C-alpha cells in the first residue's frame, strides 16, 4: 500500500501498489512532481543462476535500480529497489542477484508499465506513445520486444479450420510483396498467423510445415487468390501430411473482379467510340455510365435503368457482355452444390464461346484452369473476406506508422492491433 500526501493541504490517500513480495519504505516527490517509491524485497532467498540451488544467505545488496511504473493521479511513478545478492557455495561463491517476478533484468520498466504501454500503442504509433508518456522511443520499442512475440504462439489456438493466404506490398509502387497468413476462428475472430518475407511457394510451404501436428488435423479450407505459389504450396503440404485434409477455395471476390474487368474494358472502348460518333447532346444523356454499368442490375434505380437502356441502344456489344456478367453473378448467388455449380459454369462458358464476344477470352482460360478450386466455394460458401479486411487494416497501419519495412515488426504491430485490448485491457 502506498500513501500519497498532498504537500499543500497535508491530506493523505492510500493506493494499492499491486507489486508482490515487496514492502514500501519511502514515498517522495522529485522537483518535477514525479512520485519516487522506494521498496525492498520481502523474499529471503533466490535460486542460483548457475546450478539453481536455493540460496538463503544474504551477501549484500546490489546497486540501486529505478523502474518506471504505472502513473498515479496523472503523475509519473518510479520504483526504486536495491536487489539482494547471494553467493552460492557450490559454484565457487559466484554471485546471483535476486530478480523479482514483476520486472525483467535490464528492463527500465515494471511489467505492469510495459503492458500499459502496449495498451496505449493499440491503433497508435511508437512516436505518439513516446511523447505522451515522456519515455524514449527506444524504450517503447523495447517494451514491444518484451511483450509481443515476433512469430505466432501456437498454444493460443485449438483449431485452424479456415486459413487465408494473401499478399501485400510493404512499399508503394514496388514489387516487394510479403505473404500474409491468417485464420478465422469459429467465433469469427480473425488472427494473424504469419507475415512471410515473400510469396514464393517454398516460403509458404515451409511455414505450413511448421504448423503443429495436432492443428494440422483441424485444417479444412484454405482461401486464397489465383496465385499458383499459394495453391501449389497448400496442395503439396496436404499431400505430404496424411493427417491433413484441406481444400483450396479460390476467393469469389478475385473471380468476380476478373470477369467484371472484362465488361469494364468493353465499356471504356464503347464510350470512347460513342464520344466521337454521337452529338454532344446525345452523348450527354449517357455520361456517368461507368458507375451505372458497374452496379449489379438489381441495385439500379429507375433513372439508372433508363440511362443503361439508352447506352445499350448505342452499344449492343456492351449489352451482351453486361448480360453475361449478370448471369455469372446469379450463378454465384444461388445455393448450389459443387457439381451443380460446375455444370452451370461450364454451360455459361459454352454460351459465351458461341457468341462473337472476345472480352471474356482471358477469363474463360482462367475458369478452365481453376474450375475445381473456384467451384469449392459452393461447398461452404467461404471466401477471403476476412483476409481482405485484414489487408485494409495493414494498409492503415502502414500509413499510420509511415511505413513498416520489417516483417517481424509488421507481425508485432498487427498482432497488437488485433489482440491488444483482449490481452492488456
């Protein structure tokens, strides 16, 4: 218990220090108004750091250390302590300095203050916390290193039924992609498993092989985009481990983006043509068509439907491409089995090939190459939405921190933003 005295009114209040195995010997304030609390250990023994023998004969007290602790009434607090030292007769009288459970050796903070800094860092920056708490930038980074691992702690997980694999660029405009591996737990919680230095198949496969055997048996679905390195890594991983039964699901978002881009290219080409051929008055009636064409038909307003019909009168090829796009979207919206979905997708592809349309040629090749993992979506209707949401969080984190160039640092800060309130609040 700490007694804080108001020097002007001579009022005294008592606050729990919440530090075990010590007694308070003195409380004072320095010239800046900070509280200096001097304590001494109540433990009369320690373990030899060499042979782990219990030592009970006190030799001396070491040099005084000062540790930053939780603030009291808005003021900084420091704990002063002279650690006890013991000599071990079995180790040639080598010295062991007693370290108590509430701080780490060579740390300038108590563990409670480290956790307080972690809570302050959630959705913030090291620089902000450094200024607000009036501690050094390196001291905050040191606290991160003590509190947050640079890699996943598998003991936190009991199942990995759904994992997601995607990439993100560490620096804008460069090809330095890193792979982000995440999981969606049964309760909907999204957790980061790894930030890998690249998106090569060997790197992803090496990480998958590091997953403990008891968790491998729970893996059911891997949601990813159409990057062969990811798909091949998962496929080879499953083949190498008999306990793994996992299927690859190509994310519906990436599939939709591909075929919708095909229609968008036709729109751009047709709008350029119409701008040259139509009068200014006629072209004015179809301006703003980009957002109208991009919207799903069921979401259009009456005015937008009118504008779309007018555009299709001038551009019948765009109408045909738009119709096929809506038909394909409708297939993904239906509650179909995997086999039914494959039949409908192949039927849709056959109808497109019978027309003179060429805008879907690249997508038809993609559909042919990735048909099975695309159709796996219809089994449990899983997608990479949780991965894309995490990607947006990474982008926000990078902007907030003015860039993060080390994968270990990115893992720590992302883990802290996701789990900080749960762990330190």
